[in-house]
C-alpha cells in the first residue's frame, strides 16, 4: 500500500498521467512526423547553482563539483515565466541546481507567476533558510516539498554534511503554522543510514503540522550510495506503521511502484515518450530533455536566452531524434515518468481498443 484508498487520487499516483490524454495524442503525432509539439505542462526551473548543505547522495553533486556557482537574474526569470505562461505552460516548479531559497529574488518570481500570470507554482527546498518574504511567497504555492530525510540531528548531519537540523525543524513549524492553503510535504529519501527511522520521521512530520509525508528509495543505481544494504522487510513494516498515522489532515505516501521489489531501478516502458511534458531550465540558461539528465551535454535541447529561442528548437527534428535515440536500459536511471511512457505507448498502439469504452 502506497497510499490509503480514501486518498487514492493524489499527486503521487502515476495514474494522473491519464488526465493528459490530449497531450499524449499530440506527442504521438509529433513523434510520428507531425510538425506540432504542444508546449510542456510544467517548467522545472533551477534558479541557483549552489547549496547550503552537502548531501552526498544529491544528483546535482555531479555538476556542482569544483565549487561551481551560478544564479539566474530576476529580469531573466520574469521574462522567461511571462513567455512560458503566454505559451501555455501551466505549472512552474522551482527546484534543483542546489537550493532555490538562496536566490533572494525568488519570492518576487513566485508572486509574479502566481498573482500576475495565474500559473500554479511549486517549490522544492531543504528548509534551511526561510526569510519572512519567502514564507509569505510560499503561501501562494500549490505545494512545497521539504527535503529533510532524517528524524534527528545526528542522522541529519551524517547524510546532509552539516548540522542544520534544528533550523530546519523551526522553519517547518513556522511554515505550517502560518499557512493552511499550501500542501507542505515532508520528504524522506530512504538511505542505508536512515532506513531505521522512517516511522520516527513520519511521526515528526505529523507533529510539525505538515499535510504530507513522502518516503521513497534513493536511486541506488545512479549514485554511489555508501553501503547499499537495506532491510526491505523492515522498511515495509515501518511503511505500514506510518499509514496508521493518517487522518483527514495528514497523508502518507510510501512510493515504491517506480522501483523493483529490491528498490532498484526498473524500466518497464519501451521508449522515452513523455519527456515533452516537462521543460527543465537550468542556471546556464539552457533547457534539457529530462530532469534526471540535468547539465548532461548530450541532452541539452537549446538555449532559453532570450526566451523566444525556445520556439526555434522546441519540436524540431533534432528534438524528436534526441528522444528516439534514447534506450532506457542503457541511458536512464530512475525515471519518475515511467508510467507516463507506458500510458503513451498504450495509446500509440491502441492495444486497449480506445474507441470502445
């Protein structure tokens, strides 16, 4: 059980991909040679290359080596999100590249995207730094992911590289106390070092007043995880106890359907088909094919500076060929959109006789 039956229509249920049926049909036509590719549903924007923690398992460590730093300016981001909203992009997820709260102009971007452009906005943060201005801006977000990954200061320091647990807990309390409209989600990435405290972290999340607790395995096949030994049965026992904590105001999500029973990557889809649903834009001003392949040169689609350049390469023959060249078992690690690929394939082949309900 990954979620309760009364809460089965949730953001982490990959069946929500079926609501993108019209986008799927247009992507299929484009892959088969049509010139039109619909705009992405979401832009995943990285405003900062840099972080105030040192998580050894972070996927951005590969391109932050050598102390690389970078930051997108306010004018650039305002122009970009204006273009995206007018183009038809619905969601703006501010995340990755390090820690987005380090950009002091991000509250202005959130407010502009939500209030002026009517975009849905999400934010992914480690919650170490929370200015009053940012807290007010986050109250406008549809959801906020809080990457905590621990239930106590010792484990936190061990896996995060710095002793900031007390600040994080204080900030989460402050966020939850000041807002009842935004969905705050306590994120817990399962690692060898924290696998025995999933339930403790879930209890802590509920005590802090957040709406959601989300636990999933780390991508063991992509990152050099220390010790890679997990007690899978014990983890599932903790999952069951976590679900017992659920009530109308607190939901638990233990996401395992994107992994095999041993929590390793699985690719039960034939090809990369859903990538055009998301547009990752990074601090180098370029867009990449996939959020799991950030700063990988071969997956760089094109420049977003100025933003009108996007229309020059979005849906181009090169863009289409990049997708067709991907062999999941060879090129991909964990894929967060695996079931979306499978859903598009089912529509493409019409194996379900879609004209007959």
